[in-house]
C-alpha cells in the first residue's frame, strides 16, 4: 500500500529543505515533487518513503490513489504533505477520494470538453475540496481557449520541460497569465529528449560546480522560476536530485546549458524552433 514504509521513518529527520512557491492565494507548493505514476506504481510505498526521508513533501500521485490511511499510520500530518493528482476530462469528479481535500488537481490532457470539466473543478475549488486547480499538457492556444470561460485562472500548467526540450509558446503564455509552470521529464525521456547526461556543455558546467549533469538540468529549470515533478525509484538518485539548493548557476551557465535544437514537447509535437533560447 502507498506510503506503507513511511511507518519506519523518523518524520523529523529531514536532510534537505525543499523551498515552496505560492501557486494560488494561500497555497504553498514545494518546488520539487516525486511522481508515482506509470511504472512506479508497483513500488510507490518505497519511492515515497525514500522521498519523505530526504525531506521531500510534494507527492504527485498521477490518478490519485487513496493515501489517507497510510498517512495516519505513519503519524504524518496531512497538512505537511502537498498532494497533486490528475483527472481526465471525461471524469473530472473527485468523488470516491478518501482524502478530505486535495492540494492540487490537474486536468490531465486538453482532450474533450475542457471548459465544462474546468467548471466542475471550479465548483470543488469553491467548496474547499480542491485547494488549487490546474492543467497539464496545454499548449498556448489551448490555455487561451480555456481562459475564455474560466472564472479561476489555472494555478499550474504541468508540461514536458527540460533544458533540451520544451514548448516555448506554452511557457510564455503561462507566465503571462501568472500560471506556475511545472516540469515533468525534467532530465529528459528516452526517445523524446536529447542526451542530457552526456551533453558536453552541461558536463562542463557540472564539473565547474562539482555536481552531476542531472543536477544542472534540474537547477536550470528551478532558476527559470518553474517547479518540478520527477520520477525516481532510487533513494540515492532522489537524494542527489534534491541536493540542488547548495549551488547557483551563473547567467553564463544558464545560457550555455542550452545546446542544440529546441523541440515543442507538449502532446508529442516535434516542431523545432530555430535555435530559440529563453
């Protein structure tokens, strides 16, 4: 069961303090969250246990398994954990979720009647069941379409984003509307993004700061004032990923970290921008 291994953890033994950012009025979100969707479902308890032990508090549950019982068993106060989950447009309801409230609920994809689904989420938001509501995989035009009828501006737009691949237009439009951008696949995905680990420019920056290339990639995103959700089943990798707040990339680093063509990542579109930087 999710979070089962949290029972074995000393809650106060936090090695890293993850900063937070305000995504909506009175709602503070950790700038890094651990994802437990997809292949990570089978060992979600261990993944989350490791993350909590590192000092992490953000948990992205993908489609929202019930975790209230496990939190209680672990002696963890619900308010000390930030839980993000998602719903498809065809089923935006939060009925059946055992949690008293959800910190952030996202529309998973811009498919179907998004304005209607958003209206339903707005109702839950007004009731306090959802502290914040957001979107995922929305490009610039899809954000604009939603905003024509939205009464509540999305708090977050979660999109594929890393130093070698991102949707520049979606980023720009989200920031114009004061929508926090959350990066998934922040260190790339096989078959989607370039080789971050062995990128020579990123490797040289990493060597200068005595960190890994992945730490540079994560820091690059954070220093652009975005937040991150990432997946890792390794406690060692989680610890390394969380340890990105002891160094700062220079302006030169931030420019040099970009290398090669920039791709539109959202919804798998592969149109290249001609050497476009942030």
